[in-house]
């Protein structure tokens, strides 16, 4: 794991450069320091593959045949105003 420490002024003036280094995998972690003391770090946000999410639960469960009966039962429990 590569780690580099930069001061706040560098971060302020060269932020795009440092983010690009993260994106290009030149650096893994960039530590931001104030007066030489580490205070924060920059890392890439993990990318989640969403391509396989749609339909991921297909075949994992079945909708009960009486699924709509529940709605009628609840509906019947309320008084209908006319």
C-alpha cells in the first residue's frame, strides 16, 4: 500500500492532481497534514458493480397465491364511509 502525506496548502492547490493519482492507482492513501500532523486521508470510494443487481433475487422466493387476500382482509377491517 502506498501512502503519501501532503500539507493543506498542497491539497488546496493540487487537489485534482492528487485525486488523479488515486484514480490511476499511483497512490492508495493520501494523508492530509496540518502543521506536519496527519488530520485526514483521501482514498478512492469503492465502486459497486450494479450490473448484476437487477434480477439478483430471481428464484429466491415465491409470491404466495393468497398475496392479494391480505389486502382485502385489511380493507374489510376499515369502515367504508358513503
